[in-house]
């Protein structure tokens, strides 16, 4: 799970350095607040059963050979669509995250988070496809 958190953290840093810096100042850059999302396949965060099934299908439809890698400082990590979905959700709620003043607010809000539409999922898939197509 630590590798997943590290990968999500590095992805967020690549896509939104200001938001990453804010979470780091709150001691949340380890992205532990999103571990439940990944472990439960975003089931609890979905407002409807149909949305949960769509996310599950999308994430699990990728074969391991379609996973991509993040070349960080001296290491290479496996990136999967669910990691991009975490980043898309966090970026989609950017102003909310930037308004938080401490770790407690982050954990309280993310514990109540519900995915209401497909926008975060579509954004995650777009980021994933662009990352996969970019030169390494």
C-alpha cells in the first residue's frame, strides 16, 4: 500500500504542484486519506451502485501489460487507473482541499466524499491515456 500512496503522491505532484505543497504542509502528502478509496475500489465513495460497477469495470478491465510506469528519482513504480482516479478526485475538489487548515479537516471531508458523476472517472482515464502515450 505504501507504493500506491507514493505513486499517487508523485502523480499529484506532477499534475498540481501547488495542491501537493498544500497537502504536504498539512502533513497529508503521503495520501493516506485515500487508501480506503483504493482498498475498497471506490465502492463507498460512489453515490449509486451503478457508478460503483462502472468504476470497478473500468479499473479491472486493464490488463497488467497495460499498466504504465512513473520514473521517479531512481525508481520506477507501477501506475494503475485507480491511482489516476484518486488524483482526478483530489484535483476535482482542489478548492476544497486548499481551504483545509489541518489534517483533521482532510480526513473528515474525505470520509464523507461521494462521487456523483462520471467527470472524475473520465478525467482519470484521460490522464492515464496521456501518461501512457507520453515518451518515457
